[in-house]
C-alpha cells in the first residue's frame, strides 16, 4: 500500500492538471492562438525572462547564507545550479524540485540532504509570508475593481449592491466574528485534532521564520527575499507589454494578475502548474477587459517561455552538477 500512495498522488495531481487544461482550452482555435503569439513583441518577453533569471540567481545567493550558517561553504555557482535543477524537476514531477535541489548540493558540495531540506523549508516560510502580504495588499487595492467586474458579469450595478455586501465589510465582519468565536470557545476548539494540526503547522511556520536569526545578516536575507519577489512581479509586468491586448494594464493591475496567477501556480499539477496557472491568468485578465482568447494566448506565451528556459537551463545545470560530482570523485580517488 505504501508503494501505491505516491502513484495515486501523482495520478490525482495529473488529473487536476488535465481537468484545468480541458476547462481552459476546450473549443480553442489553436491556429488563432499561435497567430496571436507570433504577433507578440518578443523583446518585452525577453526582458521579462531576463528578470526572472535574475530572481533565480538571487534565490541561489540567498540560500548560500543559510548554508554558511550551517557550516558549509557552498559556492554561489553551485547554489544557483541546484536552484535550476529544482525548477526543472518541478516541470517533470510536481513538488520534486526541493528534494532534487538538495540532491544536487549533496553531489557538488557533500551537503547532507536533510540539512539542506531544512533551509528550503525556511525559505518557503518566508516566501509564503511575502505572498500573503501581497495578497492582502491586492485585496484592499483592487477589491472595488473586482466587485465592479463581478457586478457587471452578474448584471448588477454598483449602486444596487447593498453596503453590507461590500467585500471589505464582509471580510471585516468575518474576521471580527471569527475572533469572538475563537476566544469564546478556545478551550474546546484547542482540543480538536484539526485545530491542533493547524497550530502545529503555524508553529512550524513561525519557527521557520525565526530561524533567519541564524544567518550572518538577517537584514540582507530579507532584502534578497523581497528582491526575488520584486523580480517576479516585474517579470509579469514587462511580459504584459509583449501582447497588445494586455499592454494597457498598469502596475496595480499587474499585481492582481500576478497574485491570482501565483495561486494557480501553487496548485499541484504537472508542468509547474500547467492548467491551474492558465485558468488563473485567464480569470484575472478578465478583470481588465482582456478577451478569453487573448488571455489564453498570454498564459501560453509566458508559461511556455518559462518552461522552455527552465527545462533547458535545468538540463545544462544537471550535466554540470554530474560533471562536478565525477571530477570530485576522480580527484579523491587519486593517490
């Protein structure tokens, strides 16, 4: 049964991706899609992909700070190669990137996989915090625009919507009611297994965040972390100019598209979120009047460009890691 579990999980993840791909691209005119992509301004796409590559370098550079705190002097080059290997594996096997990244470091620098995995958990905790901050910011900056779009889709005007149905009011009421409910019944709630599980996850999350105190310069770690996410957003922003139907979207709108697209990327699916990501991008671009067919073309363009680049660079990085490992073995075998 234990051997069947990963197979069942992979089949389920594949089914999720397949469902979203079918949902998004059902009835798509592919010749029309390719024509839209051919008309793109690839100079903007190249600029966006270049900034994405900078984010990968910064991720490798940030990781070195943790390795040093653990007593391992890992060259930045090897750290970046490990990051690229991890990204490549995410396109092949969902969520396999972290383990593959750690395995690459083990081959190049003899760093134990369990120790490097611990650093990945901390990195993910900090990245999740930044993503949550971004989602909250997008909610309060763009909620009125989203409500106007949804009202128009449902055939209602903003004036006809009661004040108590305002998303900000609903969010505030739910938060306030939730806090009152929790404190009123906290003794009983804390005994429930699901609540204890959530507390355990939150405890691990907080411990991961606090572990940045171990690095030599926590402030530099924070700067690198925000710089990585700024690169992600700028990549999306410049890629919007690559296609005429999306070129009108401003930076605030880009944040909305990026935030929703990131949620789609987080959903496990083969091809680094292929399917959920496309659905999220098509949905978010609809807020800004982008036709579904144009939104599909944009999603294919950006996701496809990243896939080609990361599969290529990841493959080269894998060969470099194996070459380094063999040289190290050959060197140690010499008398």
